[in-house]
């Protein structure tokens, strides 16, 4: 039940403004923890701005989507939806400078696979990546607990896919005005796809997103769902509630429509800046990180950790460049 | 300057929040401690998520347990308070541990039953079973299977409230055709359909376990203590009658039906065999319905709750009065090894006391 879920309780924000405030706070807090005596101008040139952070996250959401769509074995939609929801939730309260999105992105997908019961062993999971796979596996596993705790262990994500099927069935049985709702399916699904690239899932319930998608599809076909919403869906509710829902659906459509893609050069420039200002303690390739791993290894016997030793000794940078993923 | 996430997250507790008081459990998957919140003094139970030797990171069973317990909120389900992570620091050599923090319950049913001083009246047994079935009714209506019913996973507070616990094997089910693993449920409480290889099973598996536990309320130790799956099926046949298509239509289609040797010509003797312990006719009748071989004929939790057993005198009676006589916690882990089951022939091999450590499948299945 969505209404009593942790998603409804903790992960729905009032709108873009509230989200921007949270993200700006995460950005500010990271910078203030390490700006030392830098002037404001120096800060601006060294650290990412909240805007740059947002563009970077968006860019990595694209990478995440692409990774998922090419994943073998083919992934159910809910795994993609859940991965993206984790990723978005993570960067509401954390800075890209503290945790690099390339690490978090893969960890989100791996965790979502497990939670959605689409079980892929780590060895097989990293076969979907090019580069040093053992290193990827290691990074994913080492960020998993951090991700879970930053998500406050709220692991269940309600995606809009099932509600959409529910509405389609309901329209077929109860709304005689539209004879063939199936014709809007394709456009509606495209709309949902696009919504994954926006903040919609942090602001609206899955049912609202699904209904907005169908209503968007209907409009494209010259149909309207307004009567369905007012006279059937909200038959027993007040006029105001129905009106309010129609208003929310318009908001969903606006937010989804306005997801802009990030120009490549811009994304690369931000990445370069990030390399300078990121938290090295959370960088699996940094010396501090490796040192810490070695300390951990000193005490441990089991095979997995000896494997890790081999890994940290090996110096090749852990890659996930944007070029490779275009 | 605190990092943003720490200040904006109200319930990500810092490391020193709890102090451990005692170890109270050792399951297949980790240790359980009694602990106290240093500030509020609230006593809790902390279940450690074992991460060592986990090639796949955070165990999927623990993920399920967290996911499921976050939705299940009911008087008869153990209450998950929070998840607590001891962060990796130089002091713990950068190893971080995750604990599930539960409301503390003073006893578990296995601990209570293994203490001969603890005596349940018929009315109190009714209360135990009523709460147990109520918990099952709640989880099954939420489309969750428990899959590990046994006395040690039934907690009882000193106020007499029963809580189903240990959702480490639980998972969501659907009414569609499914293929779940059949290597679940501790052998002694495993229903015949699982033993015969059924993979499309449902809530009925938990009701078999409820039946075993109900009988145990009188016998005081598990009623069928098989050493192997084959042996378990033999014990079941000796109690519930031969497993044949005449009484269980369709059983011949189960994968292992033709591969396993099943005792022939056994009569159903549930009531006769249990009569030595259980005098109440209504109790015997409900037991008979819970221990039905054919899962489609086994009583469901709703119908079980409507059974006359709960509605004729003596009516269910709260346990708080009886439990107030004891000021010590009783847990399976702290109890002496349990004695042989009294109604089983042939007796189990000497030295075999608990099923968990002796069933090589168990650990395997806990992981997948
Ligand atoms: N909330 C609790 N209060 C008191 N004791 C508990 C609690 N949860 C678990 N225990 C004790 O710890 C034992 C093991 O816990 P359980 O959740 O069953 O884990 P496992 O999967 O290791 O069996 C239980 O049998 C019980 O004795
Ligand atoms: Mg247990």
C-alpha cells in the first residue's frame, strides 16, 4: 500500500523548490567542511555549484538508463525505476563531490536487482561493464552499505508501471467514452520513460505519474480523460479533490516536459572539476582509501579479502568515462 | 561541522547509541543481543546481519527481512524499530556492521516449552494459538509467507503478547504460478508438500508449522524430529497416514513423489496419537485440520480462528498472570538442549539435537 509506505512518508517532497533547498544544503555542507580559508571566488572555481551538481546527476541518470537497457539478462522495468529512485534519493541529501555518481550509480542498480528479486550474482553483474571487472565488483560492494544507510534502509520503491496497468484495465471496464485506450499506451509509456529522467518520482505518487502519462497520451490522440477522472475515479470525492488532481497532473506534465538533456562538453567540464574537489576518502582509487583497505586487510584472513588486497595494489584507475557510454 | 546527512536524518543512530547486555540467540544467520538504549533506557533486541563470507554483499535474506518488516505492523508481529549501522572507523578496522533493532520480547516459545516449570492451562494454550493464527492471518493477507515457523521464532512478551519473529526466510507471494525454493522451513516443521518438492506453494505451508507448534504446546518438544527428509516423511506418514493420491489428489505429480520411498498402508492417527497429551476434543479437531496432508484441504488461518476451539469454554486467557511468576527470560539459546520427542518412533539418532546445524541444506537456502 503506497499511502502507508516509507516512500509516501519520507521521500515525497513538495516540489522542485524544496528539492533544490535540500541539494543546496548538501552542497554547502560539503564545501564548508573543506573550504578552509578559501575566498568565495576561489570556492566557486574549485567546487561544483548546486546547478553543476544537478547537471552531473542528470547526466549520470542517462548513463544509468543506458546501462540498464543494455543489461544482460534483460532487466524488468521495475528494476530500472527502483535504481533511478535510489540514485535520486541519494543525491537529495548528499553531494556529488562527497560520493562520485559513477560509484553510486552502479551500486544503486546492483541493490535494486536484489530488492526487486531480479537476482544477478555480482560476477555476472559486472560482466555488463567494460574495464577491470573485479575492481567494479569491489567498489559496488564497498558502497552498498553506505547507500543503504543513506537511503535510511527505505528499500521498497513504488513505481508507476503497475498503477498504469491498473488504470488501463479500469478505463476499459468503466469508461465507455474511450473505446480503445490501448492506442494511447505507446505515448503514455514514452512519457513514463521521460519521467524517469525528471524529479517526478520525488514529488508525485506513482498513481499520479501513471495517470498523467495516460492523460498525456490521450491528449495526443485527441481524447480526454478529464471526465473519467472527475466522474468515475473521483465520483465519491468532492469537486475540489478532483480539480486538485487535475492540477497535479498538469504539474507532472510540466515537470516531465522540462527535463533538459545536458550538453556533453558541459558534462565533461563538470567531471573534470569534480576530479579536483571530490572527497578522496570515498574514492576507491585514492591513496587514503587504499591505505584504509590495507589496514582492514591486515586483520583478515578470508579469501575474498585477500582478493581485495590484490586489487588495491593494482593501480589502474577505476573508469567510467562518459565517452565510453554514449 | 556535521555532514548534511547526519543532521537531516533523524534515525540514523550513532555508534554508541546502544549498550549490549547479553547474547540471547544464535541463529543460522547471526547473533541476537539484548541491548539498552543508553539515553532512553529502552531495552531492545539487536540482530546482527552477518556479512562475513558474503560474496554478494548485503544478504538478500536480510534485505527481504527489512523490506517485509517495514510494512508489517501488527500486534502479533515483532516490531522492527530501526536499522543501526556501526560505521567503519579505524577503531573497528573499517568493518561496518548492520543490526536490526527490535522491540524486546522477554521469551521465545521454545524457551518457555523447554522449562518444565512453565505450565500452560488449556485457556492459555488457546490464547497462544489465537495470537499465532492472528499473526499468520495478518501476514498472509499482506501476501507474505513466513517460511520458518517453529517455536524458537515465536516470541512472547512478559505481558503475554505473542509476536511472530524471524522473517529471514520470508518472502512475498502471488496467486499466480510460482517457482519458489522448496528448501525452506526447519526440517521438523516442514510440511509434506515441500518435502515432496512442491515449488508452487502458498500460505498453507505456514499452517502446517502452526499445527506442529500447537501440538508442541502439550508434548513440550517438537512432535516429528526427522533426521533426513526421507525420515521426516516417514514420521509424517506414521502420524497423518500414507501419502497417496486417494487422500491427496495430485500428489503423484510432485517431483519427488515417485523418487522417495513412502510408507504404505499407514492409517491416519493424528487424534489417537496425540490423545495421550491432548484431552480436549476441540483441540484435537483443530490439530487434525492443521496437520492435513493435502495443502488445499489444510485449514487456513481465517477458518482456524473461527474454529470452535477458540469459542467454547474455557475461553482464551491472557498469559500475563502466568508469566508474572517468572522473572527470568526464557530463550531457546539459553535453555538446555531439548529432550527427545516423546511420540516419535523410531527415535532419532543419538547426538542429533537441533535441526539447524545438522541440515546441510539449511545454510545453503538461507543464502539464496
Ligand atoms: N525481538 C526479540 N526479543 C527477544 N528475543 C529475540 C528477539 N528477536 C529474536 N530473539 C531471539 O533470538 C533468536 C534468533 O533470532 P531470529 O530472528 O530467529 O534469528 P535467526 O534467523 O538467527 O534464527 C530467537 O529465537 C529469539 O530467541
Ligand atoms: Mg530463528
